[in-house]
C-alpha cells in the first residue's frame, strides 16, 4: 500500500473548510467521490458543504451548499453512480442528481423528511442486480463462467417486475422510513417503528437479502447492550407504502462476556454489514478512549436438538430436524489502537468455501480485505472474515505490528493525523481517506496485498478486474493506478484475446467498451501512446456508421427482415469492384432518400469521413512507422469496410444534394476525388478483409498513394487533446501534493513526450470533437469535456435538425468512450 496523491484546501482569508462532525464519505462505481466539510466564516457561522470530485481530476472539486440545517450524517451513491443521497441530524434526506448530465453540476429535485429525528443509516433500495466474481474460475475462457448473475430479488417491484427506485433510512429514535420514487416523479414516503419498544439507536446499518427483504442492524452505543437485528418488508398497497417489521436473533459482543475485558471497551463505535447484499455477516467494533476490539459475526442455520422421547413419539421429527437462526463469532482481534474509521469492500467475490480457508492462502484477491484506520495514523487491510492483517500503511507513526498490545505503545504528544472517514474503490485497488485536517488522501492497494506476487500473476489479477469492469460498465480508473508501462502491451493483447473468445452477441455489446479500455491503457506507455488516437477514431467511426445507417428507411414498409443498413453491408462485402458507381447500381437508392436539410446538417460528419479516408491512404507509404496516428487502421479490414460503406452512402446522398459532399482541394478541376479514394480504399480493404486471405499492399497501390499529396491537399486531422488527468503521471509512485480548486502544473507524461506534433498551442483554434465544428481560438459558447479522454464539445446544440439530435443523443449522458462530462470554464486552455 502506498500513497498516490494528497489534496488539501487552500487557506482563505475570511472562510475555512474544516472537517465536519461526523464526516461522511462515499465512492461511486463511476469513480466519483463525495465527502462533507463545514465552511466556517469569520462570524463562526457554519455552512454544510458536500464536495464531489472525479478521481482523475481531484483539484476540480464541485462544492455544493447542501442547505442542510444540521450536520450531514450519511452519504450514499446509487447503483449507477449518478445519484447521491445525503441525510442530516434533523431528519432531512435529499436526492442529488446531475444537472445536464455534468459531473460538476448537481441539483436536488426531491427528498424526504422525518422532522427532528437524526438519520443514522441510509441506503438505496436494491435493484435486484448482483453479479458474482468467481476467482477460482479466473482462467476460464467465457465471461459467463467468471461472472455469473446471482438470483436476487429487488426490494420492491413495479408492474412487470421492474424494480422500484427509492431509499430507506433509520433514525436515532428507532424509526425506519422508506421513500419510493414513482415513475411520475412523485415521492411516496412511509415511516414505521422497528419494534414496539422503541429505544435509542446510536448506530445502524442496512443490508438486503436475496428474497427481496431488508435487514436492519441497530445498537444503542453500549457494548453491554445487545446488537438488534430486524427484517423489514416494503410493499405498496392502495397507492400507499406499507412497512412490516420482524425481530431477528440478536447478539452480544464476545468482548463483553469476558469479565476481565467487559469495562475496557464500553462503547460500540462501528457497526457494519460486510456488504449491502450480505446480511449474514456483520462487523462490530467496540472502543474505549485508547483501545478497540473488532469482531466478525456470521448468521447461520443450526439444527435444534430434540429429546429422544419426542423422536420416538414422532419419527418424522427425527427425520427432519428443526432449524433455527443463530449468530456465531467468526473471528476477533486483540486489543488494538483506537479505530477511527472502517472501509468495507464492494467487490462481490464468490468463494467456494466462505469460511476461513482463504485466510491461510498465499494468494490474496482484491475484495477479500477491509480497511481499518487507527488514531495513530496507520491503516491496516485485514481479511474480512479472519481479521488477519494483509497490508499496512503508516502515515507518520513508526512501523509496528497490529497485534502489538496498545497498552505497551508509547503515547505521542498531541493527536496524530488520522483518517476520520474512508472508502474502498469498487475493485478494492484504491482507498480514499479524509483526515482530521480535512485533507483527502488517495492510496493504492496492491492486488497481492503485500504478499509475493510475480508479474504474470499480477497481470492476471488486473486482467480479471478489467474484464469485470467491461461486463458491469464500472469505471476502471483505480485499476490503471497499478498498470506499469511495461504491462500495457501484454494487457491490451490479453484483453483482446479474451474478448475474441466470447460469443458474437456479447462482442457486439462490449465492442465500444473494450476500445475505450484499450485507449486508457495505451496512454500509460510511450510505446503505445499513438494508438490512443486510433482507438478514439474507431469509436467515432462506429458511432457515425450506426447513426447514418439508422437514418435509412425501407421504401416499402412490409420489406424482408433485413434493414437497409444490413443490406448495404452485405452488398458492399459481396461486391469487391473498385468502381463506386458499379457498387451503387446494386443498391435500392430510394432507401437512401433523406430530407435536404437533414443532409446538409450532416455535412460536418460526412466531411470527417472523407478527410479520414484521405489521411489513411496518404499514410500508407509510411505504414512502417507505428508512431503515426492511424497506423492500426491500415490493417483493420472491419474498419476499412465500414469506411467503404460510408463512402457509398455519401456518394448517393451527394447526388441528392451536392453541397453535403466532403470538400477536397484538388490540383485538377476534372478530378473525381470520391471515385479515386474509393478505388484506393477498396484495394487496401481487399488486402486485409476478414473473408479472404490477408496480403501486403502491392507496389502499384503504394505508388498511387504516394501520388495523393500531389493530387489532393491532405488535411490535418484534429486528434483528441492530451488529457490533463493524473493517472499517467502517477507511475513513478511519488505522491503528488495538490490543492482543491487549483489546477496543478504536473510533470510531463508519456503522452506529451510522444505527441508533440499533435498538441495544440495556446491561442490556436479549438474544435468540437463530436460535432466537428470549429469553435475559434477563444470560444464564446459553454463547453463540456470528458473526464476520461478529454473530448470537448459544446454544451448546447447549435442545430435543431432531427438527424443531428439523433447523433447527439448518443453522447448526451456520457462521452462515446463512456466517460462522464464536466463543464469547462469559458477560458479553458
């Protein structure tokens, strides 16, 4: 475990960000982190703030005045990572959503209230989606064997089985409140007591069962009192939310049953289920002013002993022994230093044996460990069942063993810097902590968790988690933290190899996601950095091809099963003629008829296709230089075939409206540029198409491509800008010191060293990378940028045409690479 970066607040003259009490923190599956602070001004007035940041750009924090009147006690992301719940000590719950799908613009349209009753636990209702990782099958070829869908019922369903959205909260007075989000946008709220005899609830946590029920664990804060468990069932009856509760078996902490230790740890300070969908295992921590004891418990079904007399009276009883639920302790620690924060894994690992067998294994998989932060500033990763130490991080204290008795340790003068809140990433490869000075620290957690691990095994661990992110759609930034430049080539090749083993249907679903994943990996190595441009260009090409084909409509409604786009692909694949007009003859041109305004609105996209074809063909004589962007397209038969289809479509549309055609600057007025490019493109495509044997381009084709610069002006393609993110600059493992709200001057990365010719100097015209519009050197329109690839586009559409709206719908929520959007200032560099 090592430190990646630290981000802290700058000191302002009239206001100060100080850690809130309690301090809440949450990490979403999109790698957005939310945490709280109190903004104190000169008059000592407090403003409850919620800060949301992207882990790739932690300095670009978005601070929200939450308008909570009391301290914020809970933060909780939903399963999609795009909505956030906040709850306070006055019983108010707010639901925050992205405004205009921007990661740095948030609004709270709905919420609920249990007036005057502080919220101690909060969770979204389960949507019924659970994907288990089978680590013992990580070498299997099929994703279906590695990751399986677990049968898990949603907390509440609408008509047709669709999960109903909403949240559940527990208050300090023992109430449980459920709020349901109706499809109309209204909020349906109901409140019920957990049991008839209500008592104070100092700590609580919420988990879900596979049958659709909810389990709530509560404690009054005293280790001498039992930890109570309740089953909660939610239903909708006559348009009203109904809550039914049932008492489950309770437990006393083991440390309180020992007469010698009963008074040593008088308070329960942490109560957590090991996972939201694992209601059978719970973690408890009891503390004093100086020490803590941590225990892990498991709920099991056990047979109830039956007296021999009853077995003789009723033989059926002997055959079927009655079963009861009972809590059993799995493990417990000795006296530790006082625990200040706990972070639990989110990775749903499925083990063939969920007992303590894995604790003794030499291979420690990510997700098997939970994090404990101590008041002396150290952080320990311990096994989630056996509580054995797996890795340690020391911030300032001298290294020591976690098993060393706390009473023997020398006391330091003054409180040490320690984490007050922590969260593990969704792959458990990174840990974020907020300390008692308000600083945010990002820690890397090795896949081996401190144990010996060779490079091959490390690659297999990272590959397994990358595949998991590919299947689930989760962001993989925390995995990139561990990828060294020497690993990139192997990871990309192995990832592609595993992808090609899957079924064709699954490959089609994951086709764009794997391209985005390859692009983010290639940024990390100077040897592969130019491929980043190729992967993003391919993403753009796939999106354009899908959009333009979807505009085609059959001339007669009762046509055969194939769409015009499918017939276009079939005919262009079958006919290998180099004459574009002969290919057009075989198509039903009436299916390509579009409105003239629509064709004109698409001109910028058609221009990019034409320019890209010209650029690729002009690059063919230099194909021996892999450092030139576009190199991988020259041997990619699928992409070349896609470009060939688009050239045919553009040719047909040009007959309807010549002004929509790509504009070329030719040396001869009689030059038919489209025919020339199509002929050369077809020859290149024949050399590497999937249906036939691959061959090298002949000398005649290379000679013709060499003459292209003398016939047509070769355009300068506007590639994606160099990303200003952190991940490619964290490889030396030297922690960066950053400040919130202040963009850093970062050391150069592999990207900046290799693409000097592609970097736009300040003051040069900027480009809308998705609409292919020039914005000028100093844009006056508001723009947004992708947090992952750096793609820039205008926030508002300048064109109201239907076809343009259809194109923009493809990336209104996320970039084409899947990254989130963030608003840019008008004076962005």
